[in-house]
């Protein structure tokens, strides 16, 4: 029986390069959340005072 590759085994190099360029453009434009802010937010998970995702992070 011949192995059929799964969807995650098939690379789309053009799509990966385009996604990388979009990420670089976002970073250059300041559209990112710092590690420190993300870590502080994640520390609230599993606690009674869990914080919701700040909506400005989705812009």
C-alpha cells in the first residue's frame, strides 16, 4: 500500500514565504505584542482573575 502524504507533509513554499513577509511587515509596523506583555497575560490563565485577550492585540 502506497503512503499518502498528510496535509501537513506537503509544503507550499510560496505560501510560507508570503506569510513570512507579512509577519516581517507587521513587525516593522509595530503590530506585535511583546514577550513580557504576553507572559503577564498568560500568567492569569488558570487563576480566578484570568484576564480576557486585550482587543487591541487583534488589530
